[in-house]
């Protein structure tokens, strides 16, 4: 065999090995790795500031991701506000009066002793970590991944291990404020600190910290860690300006910020996230009835948008888990395919439904001296309403819908072979693109006909996408990966009888429908 033939065989061999590895990757990569990969490849989620090396626990939504999250928020708003006559909306500022956070307890309660795990990088509360005997030898997996090497370490005198991977190699405990602090007004606290530097030098560390806190507090404001407080401080405004009376709710969708950083699991826990919260004000004594109502209603909402029943649960909190203000709480949880120690995924909270009693209104009343009671003109009763709060996260919901939608299946190819098709089976209501329109070929008036159909769809408020590139089978596959539930193809028959084929993403079945019925048919299929 000549040198040239050798080189050629080596080359073919390398290609085969690469193809084999690519093929194996489909089977060996974990589900979560595949979801992360499709998120980046198809423009759902990108790491924030990626070209600068990224920012921990921060993500950006790409063209498909922004549509998915917008659809989730809009569906929530339609179901929680527009479709009800007992709930009104609110959009309040992110930076609120700093005393709001004193009254709510966030300034005190959001400062916890935190510890970092040096193995899996989880940051956790020292007082809630699993206990282990000091000096005991424990096993854990490298990086906290089921595929990581088995490692051993001994528990130090603090007597606890990482709650995620069980590793005993931990950082020192540090006081950590979960609220992001910034300053407002013309005075720069840095200038004040510089001015006070000489006087501070003689103080011990504790006194110095107290003085610094005093200086900073003069202009300190916080990025809200939840949207809920906006509803409590606007309770009276809304009562006075809208024709509402208990039971009624105030709903808000917006950004919240918490300085809590875990690097794994994509958007599950981030510093900046969006909440969809509603505070439902009820007469004391009717709170338990309404708590049950919202517990069930919210669970049903996720099912109505197609989340798998067997990966959803409603978990009631133990008495010991309840927040200081809550009488009862239940979490809607989804079984995420996260890589864990045992490789089996884990339950994660999508939404908490809490009976917050009259705690918040009473606290704000106490701090402001304002009367936040309700007077019922019919019964002549005056009371501070109890609050039932369904508090959901838009980013967690988007991640759950993405994980649930992800599927791979082996399907026959046009040439009689087989291929793996990746498909995101979103409910049509939340799918980023509802319908893709394809001219079979780029001539004979098919592109123009397709554009006319696109215009009708856009006029009807149906988000659509035009694609004329490549074989029709490839175009279908691209839309399967984007989670587009329907594809319309304009072909030569269209030019004769004004019909198109509609292809269903999940069944891959095609049928012919008249162009003048397209909007009605799609509206019906999207909204059922
Ligand atoms: N007002 C009550 C409240 O904020 P929470 O359980 O802390 O309750 C409600 O938050 C929802 O907000 C959670 O169920 C979750 O979906 C979302 N959420 C909370 N912290 C988050 C974070 N760091 N990253 C992403 N979503 C978060």
C-alpha cells in the first residue's frame, strides 16, 4: 500500500471514528447536557456576557427563548388577570423605599451564614446542612456529577457536609446578604467613607463595621428580592382607586434579584429572575378555603399547559419548613432531569402557594402608621385581610417546559433509513413559533403565496416563521427542534386549488387544508 493510500485510509478511519463518537454522544450525553446544548444551538438560552467569559448564574434568552418566556408570562397574565374579575394588575418599581425591607423582614432575614462547597461549588446555609460526625470519613463524587470519580474526605469539627454532593471540603462560614444593595441620591457613600477613614482607623473591627453601615445606610436602597411587597404597599391605593373588595387579588410579573449563586442547572437559580406573583386578600376565617382553592388551581394550570403529570407534584410543607409569616405552604414541584449524585434527577420548586395570614399588611401598618384595614360597608365589619399568595417563577417555569418538551425518537428517513429526530413538544400555547411556512421551491410564485399566508397569520396575531432553505425534510427537522407545532407547505397544487399541507410536529402527519381556513384551523389547534 502506498504512503498516499495509507494517509487516505487513516483519514477515512478518523472520519469513521468521529462519526461513531458523534453517534455515541447522542446516547451517552445526559438529558440535561443535551438540553443545555439545544438551548445554545437553537437560541433559547445563552450564558450572560459569554464573550467575556460569562457571569456566574446569569443567562440571556435568545430569539426562541424570549418568545417561550413571553408566552408563559402572557398565558399566566391572561389566566390570572384578564379571565377573572376578582384580580387586578400592578407594575411597581424595582427599587422601593428601604424601610419596606425592614418591615418585610428581608433586611434581617436575608443575611445568612453561608458556606461554599469546594467540590461542586454549591453555596448553602450552614444551619441547614446535613449533619455528619466530626472526623468521619465520607464518600462523594468529583464535581458532584454521577459520572465523576469517587472521592473520600473527612468531616471537620463543624460537623456537616455539602447538601448537594456530600463533600466535607468546605469554605469558611461567611455572613452573606442576599439582597443587592446600591445607593440613591447625590451623595456617594465612597466619598463619605473616605472622609471618615481617619476616625475609623482607631476603632476595633466590630465598631468600624457599625460605623460603615451607618454611612452606607444613609443612601442605601435595594433591588427587590420579590415582587410581593409591591402589592402590599399598594394595597390601599388599589382599594381606593379600583372597585375591588375582598376576596380580590393584585398580580404582578417582574424582575427580582437575589445574590444567591449556584453555577449548575442552567436558569433554575439565578441572581436575576422573573416572578409571577399574586396576593389574594380575603376575610380572616375564609383563608383556609381560599388556600385550598389556589393550591389546586395553580397545580392544574401547569397540567393544562402540558407538563407531564408524573413529573409534577404538590408538596405540603412540614411545620418546621414554614416561613415565619406563613400558616401553611405548598410547593408545585417538577422532577427536573438534573445531573445528581445518583444520576436520577431531582424535584425542584416551580411555585409556592402560601397562606401569609395578615402578617404583611400588619407589618407595613406598624412601620408606616397607616391604616391598612378594610371596612366592609355591608356587614359594617373592619378587618385586616389575610393573604393567600401563589408565587411562581417565570424562568423556572420556562426551564421546566423546556425539559418536559425535550424528546428524541428514531424515525424513518425518506431514503428508507433511520435517523434520530430531536423534537421539543411544547404545548402550542407556549411554543415560541406557532407555525412555519415553506414554499416547496423558490419559484413559480410559491414564495409570494407563502408571504401572503404569513401576512394573514401575523394579522391574526399568530407568530410564524418563513423558511425556503434546503430540502423540505431538513426544514421540518429544524422546526421540530424549535418546538414549532405546525408547518404549512405551499406546493404546485396550492397554485391550482388554493390549498396547503399542514404538518403536525408530534404525529408528523400531513393533511390538505384550504388557505382561507388556515387562521381558523390554527387558532383552534393552538388554543385547545
Ligand atoms: N413572595 C414569595 C416568594 O418570593 P419564593 O419561593 O422565594 O417566594 C417564588 O419565590 C418563586 O420564584 C419560586 O417558586 C421560584 O419559581 C422563583 N425563584 C425564587 N428564587 C429564584 C432564583 N434565585 N432563581 C430563579 N427563580 C427563583
